[in-house]
């Protein structure tokens, strides 16, 4: 409602009306106080003067009677003294104009109309026979303010009435600090404050904020915990990326018994309790993928301590044989390959290495010092009862089978093909195998004057050093004692340097004819490779490779040298 609009009967007064009434009261109230006090004092003086005059008249009459009749005895009259009564002014009962409502002030005025000389001023002000203490008067004042519905409630100032101190504002909105004065009771000190709050009020607000912040922090923590729990429940309900399952078989062989009358659910629970399968969800999913409803037969079954649920089901429900699972990546050196086989089968690595100690036992040529290059990359599922020798023989046989498919049956030719295929696997990328195989043949040609029969392949030097870095030092490059150093020793290296794959075996068996003698991969991330016929052209590509390594030192593992890239 606008300040200029009249308010309806019974409706709250406007802020302007309240402010104007307060301003008038600030002028009238002191005058009323002074008038009331002056009237009370004048009434007391008039009573005293009247009694004194009556006493004086009686004394004069007595003297006249004595003079007229000297024989009459003189009886002294009692002295007439004014009744002494103390007018007590309890200044705490005189309310501040801002703390008093209109109704409470009118009640006070009715008592000030007829004060008595024998009535304490506190009773005159309160309209009762009880004299209020300072605290009671202050409480009554605050209660009067709270009851005045015309005063607007400011939520931000709910704590401004604090230990006798409060915050008010002048007509311009400037915050004022109103507190008790040191001059005595009934006096107040009004001063402008910056920020509209006393130190005590601010401290109390800070305590409330700290409590509120603590409450919010606790609430937020509880909400976060509930959110995490909700996510966990959702993951359990909707799978969360699939059931937990063992990736490969591991551990020793254990006997698992299926009793007469056992059903799939009971078998699942017992497999889970024994730790053979990772989760009931994995069992259920594998069971659902079976082609036909399996017939469960009682008996004892040989399982592993840990198995993929699919493998366990194959043994129990389909009477299948439990199998190992082995995955061997290409370009894997022999030491890493043997460690991987042991880890994937659970067979002790010492047993695997002992079985690989005699390459001739697996049909390799006399030149072969290890099984390097003959453990064909791929996936294998040998029986749980397979020995280390049987597992290794299966991998070697796969390499011979691939050579037979390519029409390479002679032992010497097989040996040479495996070596070249391992170089292509270590140096090249798919799509470049045939072209690089042609360059190797160009460098091995008897009439080669460009490299004088030197292959100059970094992968062979690194293999002889037993490292995995793509670079080596100039001293290492000049070390002819490293028999795999193709910068110093002409022809092919003594043996393969990694496990080839079918694509590199095929490229080694069918190299592409070209005029190139050099190649360099200028981007190790994309595999971009440049080929050159002359050394000068090749050096330009080497500089491009050097620039790449300067920008990507974490990939190249150190700054390359120009000497490492060519003769």
C-alpha cells in the first residue's frame, strides 16, 4: 500500500504514519513528563503551605485567648509538620519512544493525570502498586514493541536487541547504535555505527552463521553419502558394466562334486562359496548363453581354483574339458612370452623356462639358441592337464603350420623367413611390411654399394642391448661386439628378435620389389613412415623425425641423434 493511500479501518498503519507519530511523541512526551512532575511537586508544596498556615492561625488564636484571660493555662499544641513522602522516579520505567506502542503510552498518560504526593513515581508510571525493576521494565518495553503490529519486522535485525543494546535507523536510513549510557539509569546513548550492528550483535550473528554452516555441512555430507549409496544400488540393479568374472583360469586343480538331486542354483552357490567363480551374476549370464537346457549329472569334476564362469559351466553341465586360456601378442620377446604363459596358466614360471631350455626338442634348427620367433602370436586353450612342454610345442607347431601355408618348407628358408619377419614386426607397421621387406632384400644384395651389405636396423641393436628404448648412444652404435648390431655386422642378425605374426611372415616370404634403401617413421603415434633411395634424401626425413622427438620427448625417450637414423 502506498504511503499516500488511506488505510482501512483495522488495517495496519503505514510506515509514514508510524514515523510521524513517533516524531510527535518525541516532542510531546518530555513536556508531559515535565508537566506531570511539576504538578506533583506543586501539589505537595500547596499541601505543606496550607498546613503551615493552619498551624500559624491556631497559634495566633491561642495567644489572643491567653492575653484576654491570663489565668487560662497555656497548653502547647503539637507541631504540625508536612507529611514527608518520597517521590520515587524509576527512570528505567520511562520507556524510550521507539520501544513504546501508542496504547502503552496512553495507559501511562492516564496515570500521570493525577499523581499523589505519597505515591511513588514508579507506581504513577506503571499504573500499579508494584514497582518494576530495570530488567522488568525493559522486558515490558520489548513486549510492547513485539505486540505493536504496525511495526514492520526485519528478519535481519532479529538479534539486534541484545543485552540492552539494539540497532535502529534514522529518517535517512543511517544505522544507529542505542545503548545504555554511563550517566545513570534512564539515560541512553545514540551514535551512528557502520554496518548497523554492535560487536555483541555481530558476534551473536557469527555464532548463528557458524551453527548454520555446520548444519549445512552435515546435511551435505549425508546427502553425498546417500548419493553414493544410490549409485551403488543402481549399479547392482542394472549391471554396472557387466557381472564380475575371472578373466582367466588360475590356481591349482580342485575336485568339485555334484550330488544327486543338485540343481543349477545350488551348484552356483557352492561354486561361489568355493571361490571358483567370481559372482553369481557371471554364472547366471553364462548359464543363459548355453545353447540347450543342460542336463546336470552327478559326479566329480576337475576345476581350477579360479575360473571364468563359462569355463566352469562347460565342465559341469556339458561334460567338457576345463581349458587354459593363453593370449600371446606379436612383437613379444621370448623372456616376456614365457612369463606371460606362466601367469595365464598358473604354472610356475621356473617350470615353463626349464621346458623351453632345449629349442632342438621342438624342431628348431641348430642355429636357434632359444625359442625366440617360433612362439607364434595368437590365442590358445590347452587342457588343464597339459604340461609346459605340450603348451610350448603347440605354439611352435603353429609357426611351422603358417610357414607350410606359405609354401616354405626348407629348414634354412624357414629360419631366414622367421628372422626377417621378426625384423618387420619390430620395425614396421601394417601396410608397410612388404615395402620394408623389399628394402631389407636390397640391403642384403651382393651388389649393394649404398649400405655395403649392412642392414642398419635399430631394432636389432636394441635387442642385443636388452633394452626397449628406441634410441642408443654413438658408442653403442659402434660396438661390434654386439652381434645383433647390424650397423657393424653385415647380413642378418644371428636370430629372430621378437614373435612374428602371420602378416609379417607373409611379407617376409613375398617382399615388394623397389629401389629404396632407407625408411624412417617420422611420427611414432600415427606410424607415418617415409622411404628414400639416397642417403641425402633420407637425412631430410631424419630431421623431421628429430623435430617430432623434440616436441614429444616422453615418446622418443630422449633426443635422437642423426647417426642413429642411418649410416
